[in-house]
C-alpha cells in the first residue's frame, strides 16, 4: 500500500513519523542526496578549509503562538540551538526569517521578538541576519518563523557520527511529553484546563557539562517531532541494533500521563523541546547522571534503557508488568502544528 493518499501531501507527512521518513527517502534524497545530507542528523557537520562547523535549519508553525511555558519565538531559538548542541557543536550564530500575516498585532510581534532575544541571550547565541515577508490576510495564520544556525566544532567526538554501540546505556534529561501536551491542551476547542507547561529550553549548557564528563558519548539526539520513539527508531536503524527500554524508568509527569490517557496518546510519541537522548558507555553512566542532575535542565536525568546486539534493528520495551512490546514510529499525524 502506498504511503501517499491520492498523490498529495497530508499533515502526517510533517509529523516526524513514518510518513515524514517516507517523504525524505522517496522525494528529497533521490534528487538532493549527498554524503552529508544522507546522514539525516540534527545538524550537518561541515569540513571547511580551516575549521569544522555544524549547520542546521528549522521552521516553526506552532498553534497557538503563545502557549504555557513559551511562545513561537523561544521555540525557534531553542529548537535550532539544540539541533546544533546535540552534534557536539558550540552554537554561535542564528538567522531569523519571519513570514507575517497581514493584520497581525504589532504588540504580539514585539513580545515574540523580545522572547527571541531572551532565549538567544540564555543560549549565548547572536541573531546575525534575517528576513521579513508579509502575506495577505488568511495566508499565514499569524506568524511563521524559520531559523538557521551555525555552531563551531572544537573537538572530534564520536557523537558526530551518531552511531550507538552495543552495550551503551540510554539517558534522557527530563520528563517526556511536556511540550506537546502543553500546546495541544492550550487549544481552546479542546476545553482543557491543565497546568502543563512546555519544556522548551536551550540545552547547550547542559550538553557542555555532559561533554566535560565524557567525550565517549556515541550518539545524542533532540527528541522533538515523533518524540522519543522517533529518535530511538532512527538510532536503531542507523546502528542496525536492537534497543531495549524499561518502561518504569522513563520519566513522565503525572499531569502529562493523565492528558495522554484522555487523548489516546503515549508520552513516548509526544514531541519535546527540552529533552535529549544520549547513548553513553555503561561505566560512565553513573557519573553522567550525577553531573546532569546538577544542571537546571537535567534534574530528572535517568537511564531508560540499553543498546543490544547488532543485526536486528528494532526498539522494544519491557513493560511494568514484565512483558515486552515493540515501539514503532507513528504512521499518521498525532499532534499537528506543535512546533
């Protein structure tokens, strides 16, 4: 069966799941593919004549523009900074592209620009170039943002290859599902009244502390669209390994768990904007966890699983009742416009 419906793009193609991967592999890579792009990492690692840099780009169409814990401006900065940082790069410079709908309130724009400045200051990056376009009323739903980022690579690290190794332990820094549930439950048509706040945050400071502990981190990913399940399946495929999770060890706050149950979601599939996944050697995991928990964005760091043998790429989970089940990527759209 085809992954396309009537040869048209659907919302699911932008959801970070199976259809997103199909779109990349069937449409983009056959035409644009090269040694760098084909790696499909969060950022490209580029070898310039006198240095190495990481380069990334992202677009943000979140609805609503303001949500508990953040807004589209903070989201744009943090999302781009994190894509650079998980490649072991030091984020330096960002671009800012705005597509603004006619009639958008100037006060809201001022607030978002201030949020961008505050997030950039927190992350230690500078907005160095940008562009603004205005489209007719009804053509942009308020505001869309595109950001690109450049980071300097100052050390040669295994994380640049992004390949997990058999025996690695898997660590996350924070509870899952905060961002996706904060955005979806703040939409007026759902009628939710919750206290869930987005986890949107720049993680480069935390990652810098992690790299001080160990330069042997074999892979690190930013668990955004597609959630933790998405990046775990990508890691399993890239390394041709089995990944085994422990359901009891995965941190999920109770309010997120309740909201997921009510909406029929699993936190492992929900997007995050302040959660990273790292694969580390087992003899360095305890020290890594201790260091991460000293940082504001790593207080809930936990080992959630391990990397098994090579030769069978899949992700499984030991459930709280002792059974095992396969964790796959989603085929359809779960939460549209959450980033």
